[in-house]
C-alpha cells in the first residue's frame, strides 16, 4: 500500500520536536519562577518568567491541513 501524495511519513519531523521543546521549556519555567520568587530572587524570577512566556508564545499552535482530491 502506498501513501497518498502530499502526506509526509509519520516520524520525527522538525515541527514535532520543536513543539515538544517549546512545551518543555514552558513547563520548566513555571516551577522555576515559583522557586526563585520564594527564595528571594524576584529579578531572576521575572527574567525567567519573561523568557518562558516568550518561548511559549513564539511556539504557538501549528495546524496542518491535508486536502485530498
């Protein structure tokens, strides 16, 4: 059985890896901000929060539509 034209093979695509990387950075930044804020480092907590938020926002959501004819 052959694949339909235009449908990429399932596997490690750069978009999938980038999505996991973005989600991981965002997930790690939240507890890091909490720990830094609770230990008396508000400036560093702000910096980590801004970086984590920027990475999460820049990653965004990617939608792929395959149209069959």
